[in-house]
C-alpha cells in the first residue's frame, strides 16, 4: 500500500506540474495560425517566416503558417478580422498594401488601427529585368519601353506596395501611358516570369530576388532607397535617386512585413507575442538573415509600429489614387487620409487610441 501511495503522490505532482505548464502556454486550446496575404516564396512569405520560426523557438510552441493570397493581402486581412479575436488567428502582409484596402474597399476592416503590428525588418522595392530576354539594360531603356507600350510589368498583385512603386516611378519619369501589368500572386513568381521572358520588367520586394541578383540571373535597375547597396564585391545596386532629382519626389517607403494580431485580442497573448518578437529581433539568426537579404532590422512595435504603418498607409493610398488606379470614385481625402507631405502623427494617432 505504501508503494502505491508513493506512485499516487508522484502522479499527482506530475499532473499539477502539467497543469501549471499548460497555464503558462500562450495558446492552450490549439495551435495558432499566421495567414500570409501572398503566395509561398514571395517577398512577404520570405520576410515573415524567419521571424515566426524564432518566435516559436522562444515560446516553445508551434505557430502554423498558411498562405492566403488574394486582393493584395485583403483576402487574408478580412478572413482574420472575421474570425474570433482570441489570438489564434494572425495576419502577415506588406505594409504598402493598407492604403489599397481602404481606397478600393477590399478590406474595410483592414485599416491599420484595427491591428497590433510587429515590424521586424524593412527593405526596399526593386525594378528588375533580364536584359537577354527583354532587351532592357538601363533605366533609360525601361522608360523608353514603357512610353512605347512595349513592356509588360510583372507585379504580385494590383494595389500592393510594389505596384504603387511602379506608378510613382512612371509618374516621375514622365511615362504618360497606361502600363500593362501582369499579376503573378507573389514576388517570387514575378522573378521567374522576368527570367523566363514572360514579362519585360518586374517590380518586386528586393528580398524575393536577391539570390537571382547575386547570381546574375536578374539585373536590378534600381532600389527604392536613398543610398546604394553593396550586394557582392562586384555588384553595387543603385538607389532610384541616382537617376535624377525628379525621383526624390517618390516617398522613401522601404516596406515592412509585419505580423499582426487584431487590436482587441487578449492582452496576455499580445504581451507574449511582443516578448517573443523582441527576443527574435535580437538573435544573430535574424541579423544574419537581414544582412543576406538586404534588409534592416528595425524591431518596431506599439506606437512606433503604428506610426510607421500609418505613414505608409497615407503615402501609398495617394500614389494609387493619383495614378488613376482606385476602383472607387472616392479620393483618400474622403476617407480622412492625408497626403504624405501633410501627414502629422500628432493628428493621426487618435485613431489608434493614443492621446
């Protein structure tokens, strides 16, 4: 009897320990899922998976990742906002997409102030070509081909940040003609289409094409940044501003790829996500990944993350509208969205609940 009493006591201790362990879990009723608004292998997918893997490591829990491409990420945004806000459903996208969600009414619930965002890295958009297939070897060649209507431009989806980037470039370059876009569903697929000669020019998040650029399979005409980027000992990529003062008018919108959770999710979940996010941003693996892909680790969360996203929301919405690409008759001003040059965080932050 004494022996059985010992085992019973030991079992009770284990059960209590197990209960305490379960209580410490962030998600004790199942496995959470991050819904990525673009296809596998694209710029968004490539950017967020390393962050999620490190957050898993810190939390000791599994986080599923599911790709849900459609409407420049709006499909996934609406899906997550439509699910219970219990912290089990998260969303990942490119920050440049949010203006399109509002302007084109593709995600009325996808406005930035409905989310807590965790922005780990920032990186530029790139215009890429395959000179052997397209005959385009310089920025001047690209402008000429666009003016003559001889270049198809590959983008992941209409309304995404890289789409707005092309429109801003075309306006500054004086292209003056409607651009023929070919959508791919993901930046990785756009890269493949450019290399195959299916489109003459590709607009991508640079991370999706960095390995192709290193190997010489793609040529980067320029990056949307203000300084050159040394890629290899023999390849230095120029910033867009190298090609004339007119390009300084393009917003310096190095995109971010936040992992987001509805703003009214349980505070305990949000706090643990923030803890894991900050830990992940400090890890050598994250810094190595950023360096390899041409990113900058920024580790923005809370009000700083809201501030970054709100500015991009405004700037991209007006780029889309000015290019005549809005699918509604309303302008960003009708939605209370200021132009980038008029943007003031002290006026905008009330939308997020800040005083």
